[in-house]
């Protein structure tokens, strides 16, 4: 009830939200064999399940962000502790003029796109560029959505999943103009379904977690065309009510398993 939401809507079914989240964690840990580190829940921080927003991790460096919503800034403390335990190089965003939510950061494997939204500003994007100097960083205006990744994500090594709305297509055009590289695109009818999780796992190959057919049937049909991927549908009905997407609930870190 206390979580931030961009529009009023139905109340979250807490028991169902827990079941959906347990399934999400179970797929990562059980089905895919990833090591999953779970942060402790904090009842004083109702948005803390959305861990993606408080850290951007690339290779051995982790940038702890300064979330755009002041009520979320304490979430960084738990993330700092767990990232320290992984011996990552930690950079903290301490400039009080900067805001950055990880949901606005799309890393393609060769460059970063940063959405300038209600939650992320130009100074936040500049600090990200200073932190990850090996990669180009381009900014993309985001007007009608909470985050850049509210309507796009990576669906493969060179493949951007993108929603069909005018705002999503306009943002994609901006990204294409900013980049020296030509990406393939996978257009899905529903913006929310364009947020998916792509993983390249040595023993499993290309894996894609995408929204379930009972939620977005037409978008699910588009994902089913990806014949080279292991496709895993995941329901996210409850967290979507408070602007949550599939990428929001995890920070993927590419590290060997001697943790």
C-alpha cells in the first residue's frame, strides 16, 4: 500500500505478489543454477524489492545510485553491504544534484543508454559515464513512462525488445541515432512486456525470461519466434501495479561461482 506508484489503481494482492516473486527467484536459482543473494526485506522501505534501481554493475565495478525518489535513498545501504561482500569496486554517487535509477540504465553489452526521466537527471548520467569510462553513454528523453526500461530491454546479444507505443518507438529512434552500432529490434505490442531478462548461461545458452501469455498474449507470441532462446514465462501481475517490471527485481552480476 505504501509503495510509490505513478497512477492510482487496484491494491496489490500481497500473497500473490509473494508467490510470483518466489517463482522469479526459483527460476534464477533452481532452473538456471545461478547463485542468488537475497537482501533482507525492510518494512520501512516499501519499494526495496526493486533492487535494480539502487545499483548499476558492469564487469568488476558497481555504481551505487542516488534514486530519484527521496524515500528510496536508504535502500542503498543494504545493497552496499552485499556488493562489498562480492569484492566489487564500489563507486558511490554522492553529488546531491545527481539522481539516477537503475531502471533508466540500458546496457547493451557495448554501450549504455540512460533515460532522462522523472527519476534520473543529466548529472546522474554524467556520473555513470565517469564511472564506466570504457563505454559510450548516450542519454534518451523519457516522458510518458517511469523509466527507460519500462518499455525496452535487451532480449539477446544484439537485440533490443521495444514496445509499440509512440513514446517507445521515439525513444528507440533516438537510441539508433545516438549509436554507431546497428541493433536488431524485436517489437512487441505491449510496452510493459518489452521489459524482459536476457541471460547468456554457458550450460544453457540464450535464456529469456518474459511476461506470461496470460498477461500479454500477443507479446508472448512475438517472443515465441525466438527459436534459439530458452523461453521462460514469468507472471508479474502484482508488482506491475506499483510500476514494477521483470528487470526491477534483480541486479545481474557476471562473476564466477567461488563466492
